C-alpha cells in the first residue's frame, strides 16, 4: 500500500545526542517536506526537497539538516539535540505543484531531556 | 506574504448537528488552492477537502462542504451530521505560487455524544 512512513514514532533522548528521524514514501513523489509542530499549534515548514540532491530550508529556522539521496527517503538529522528541539516532526510528500495535496506521515514526537 | 487565519481555537458540537469552522487568508495571487486538513488525536493528518480558486462552485465531499468567498478571502468548512470520529484538529491551508503550503493555527473540534 502506498504510504509515507516515519520512524521512530516517539523518542526520548538526552541533551547533546545526535538523532536522525527517518521518513520514507512509496508513492514515487518528487516533493518531500518536513514540518515542525508544537502541541496544539500550527505547522511550520523547516525543510523541503523537490527531488534527489535538492534540499531547501523552510520558513522556520531550524538547526536540523536533511538529505535526499534517494527519491523515497528524506531523513532529518539533529547533530546535538537540545530541550528546545522538543516537538513533533511531520514528514509529508506531494506528487506535483499547484494542487499541492500533501500526504503526511504519522509524525515523530521528540523529547529532549 | 500570504497568511492564513483561523480565529476559533476550539469548537464543540453535538453529535448529528452541523458545525462551521472559519478560515480567512490574505494573498495578492489570483490562482491558488485552499485546503482543509484533519488531524485526529495521535493519528495521521489527512486531507478533508480542496478548493481551486478559479472554480466558483464550492467543493463538497460527502458530509463536508466549503463556503468559498474569493472576494472576501474567506474559506469556511461546514461539517453536517457530525460524528464522534470527526473529533480532531482542523487546519486550513493555502497553496500558491511558491508551492509551499501555509497553514493556519488550527481549530480543535470536539464532537459531543
């Protein structure tokens, strides 16, 4: 079944640790996105990619980095986690421009102690 | 810059009744898309309904319909015959020339039995 998968769903980690949030989609979508969402709050775009080897920073500044080596894979990395990084991270993908219907993953909830 | 405003942080409705969620936006573009997304508690965000700005006819998807007023830059969502499963956070979103969705702050809808 075509879908978008995020792992881990929940992660509790100590300050200073390196973490990678995985995102994979099986729909062959070129466009992929990472959003940050604090509880009960709006979504803020932090990274996006329009294809392999293409990555751009979003509207909200983030210390995280992303890579897009394969179409289906768009991981997000934090080199040194801090409590301010505690949030939910949503990965999404879309087929094309214009209509921009996003398919979202279930999210990764990160807590940094 | 485009903005999306949802002025109702929380709403409540009785099962089987009708509720309307408000959304206004600001843009200088003429061609764009508007969306309502639903985020159930601890579950994946999914598309509820989409409206193309060039279409005058309001979009409808089963119990969900929109009232799109282009001149007023208003895009409200009407849910008829509310069901317990409609309990969720609802986000209004704007998709324009930048091909990046801009989300509102969301409305938390609680359907009461």
